[in-house]
């Protein structure tokens, strides 16, 4: 029986419960405070191992050495690659000769004259004459064929080639034939007449025996725009044929006389080369050009034929070897490099007043 005067411990906070006098029970530790787990972590951590600082430094040092070795190997490779490139470049520049042929094999030697005839071009006296010398000096070459497809160009370059062909013919006693493809005009025909015979296609363009000097005059346009030309010269004719100044009659007459003289030189070369085969007409040396069939009728060419026909029927050998000298890859790269250097030099000189 409960005593109504006795207080209830469960409702009176000032009274202690029986459970308060029980001994303390051990509580479970969290995993990170567990001694077993801490021991495992300590064993797995490399920084707790003895001498770990030395091992780490050694690894870093070896890694740095390997990286340096790889860098040195790459630099060596790049340098060797550049060295190989320049060696190949020099070799190709020094061995840009014409194709070699077996001296015991009879063949027809071909030298192409294509495009504009000018200094520095493929159809320049430098390249063509070098190819001609190689062709004539080859004992296997029974004849030399000039394969021509050119609208003309420099009379100076053409004259140099004409002279060299005549010299080589006299020295090596080999026949020379000119074979015209599409065009053989002006300076190209100047070269062709040095051949013993000229072969053309019936539709080829042949002739244009003349000389020209062209330009423009801007004085009228400058007057309309209100532009004044200020030209200072030392010498009465230093501004000869200046396109921004009025034409001087005295200078015009002088230029015309010079053109007439070069024209007469051209005519003399044609007559010397073609001789009695030439059937002269009033228009022949006027600068006109004719078809291949008309050229044969006028004596400007000998007969119709192409390269294969000449090699097979005239030279009597089907073997054809091209001696033409052309720019190879190395030379094109060298020219581009030289052009870039020249452009930089020109930019530097543009700041200086020009003296011509």
C-alpha cells in the first residue's frame, strides 16, 4: 500500500532515482577514435615509415632527371632533323643537273622553252643554255630538239640562247630541230631560227617578228584630279618616258630609233637562220603572226610534225630524254626564303629617299 505522505521520485526532481546509483557503463567509441583503426591507418601512411623523406626526394630527383633526358632527346632529334633538311637542301641545289643517260644508248635530247622568256624564269638563258650544253655533250644524244611553246619575251635572253645554240652546233656537229607546240612568237621565234629545221602543227601560232615598248601616260588624269608631278633629275634625259610627265618628242624619236635598230637585228637573225627558204612578203617583218600551215608556206617553218615524229622519223630513235632544267623543291624553298629576306630589306630601305 502506498503511503500518501511519501513523495514520488519519478515526479519529484529533487529526489534521486535508483538508476542514478548504478555504476557507469563503458560507452562504444566512434570509428575514428578506435585504437585498432588508428593503428591500421598509421601502418598505411607512408609518412610514418622511417626515412620517407629520403625516398620522396629520390623519387622527385629521378623524375626531374628523366624529364631532362626526354627534353635533351627531343632537342637532339629536332637539331638532327634540321641538319638533315639543310644537307638535303644543299645536295639538291648542287645536283640540280639534267637527267643522266647511258652514253651507249642513242636517244633524242629534248630541251623545253616554255612560258615567258625572261631572266630568272624557267625559259631564261641561264637555264636553257645549261641544259643545251648537257644535251650536246652527251655522246648518246644523236640530235637536240627545242620543244617550244612561248609567246616571246626578252630579246636579250633570246639572243643569248641563239648564239649558244649556234656555237654548240659548230662544236659538236649535232643537228638541232625546233618543234613548235601552241605558240612560237617574237623572241621564241628568234630562238627557233637557230635550228636546222622547224616543225609546227598546222594550227600553231608562228611569227610576230617585231619589237615593242609599252607604257601609260597619266598626265590628263592628273590634271583633272589636280595632282602635280614634281620630278627632280640630274641629267636632261634621266626622266626618260616618265608616265607622269608629258611625252617629250625628242625622247620619243630616240626610243623609236632604238626599237628600229633591235628590229633590224631580229630580221637579220631570221634571214640568217632561214636563208633561201624564206619567202619574204611586205608583212613578214611587220609583227604579224600566222598559223603553222601558213608558216610552212611562207618558209617560216619547214614542215608539219611533232616531237614523236621528229624522234622517230628524223632522228631515227624512239628514245627521248628530257634535259630541261627546272626548279626543284629545295630551290623553291630557297627562293621563298630569299624573297622573305628581300622583302624585309626593302621595308628597311623604304625609309630612305629613293635615288635611281
